[in-house]
């Protein structure tokens, strides 16, 4: 803090305390003292702040994210995580991914178009697994309903791999 700022704070504090005594006696001095302290702390803080914008420095030991080019993997990981919150989260986060994977695998390996032949797809996967990837089923908006377990998702993916 520069000498001029310090002198201004001291003189201002003394004047404020004197005015407080004159207006309200001891209670006025207490209130004025609190105001003077706040003013002094503010002046000290402003005098210590460097001018101009500060650029954040990297924290020591921080490592850059190494697989930034694989953003899709992070999206799938996030969808898997959110899918266990509720049926609504499952239907809006993970089910669209499962629908695309299922459609691509069934078309490539079994020649079944899931949109044109949903019954054939259901027969190949079984009704319990088909409901996880059925694009014709309406999406749930119920945030309190239980979602399918991740073991069921794993069973669907294993079934698709086995085709």
C-alpha cells in the first residue's frame, strides 16, 4: 500500500470515529469503527490487486486430457452413467445410442432392417432385449421409474456381438 493511501485511510477513519462520537456517543464510535475497518480492508485489497486481466496458470501436476479426439467415447460414458438415474434418463440418453448400434449390427450381420422389420428384429434378440433398443417404443418422461439394469444392456451387446 502506498504511503498516500495509508494516510488517507487513517485520516478518514479518525474523522469517521469522531463523527460517530458526536452523533451517537459510544455506539456511534463502534459503528464508525466497523465502517473504518471495512474501508481499510477494502483499500488494502484494492492496493494489492495487480492491474489488468490475469491469465490462469496451470495448476502444478495437472495433466492435459489425453484422449480429446475421442469425444464420442466420453458421450457414451456419460450416457451410461445417466441411464441409471431413471427410465427417463435411460430413454433419452442411452437408448438412442443402443437403437443406432442395434440397427447397424442387425442390418449388417442378419440383413434385418429394424425400422421396416421390427418383428424380425424382436425375434432375433428376444422381447426382453428388444425393448432396450426398440425405436418405435415411445420415450418415457417418468423420472421416478426404475431404468433397465446395466447387466441387461451388457446382455444386449453380447447378443449383438454373437450374431
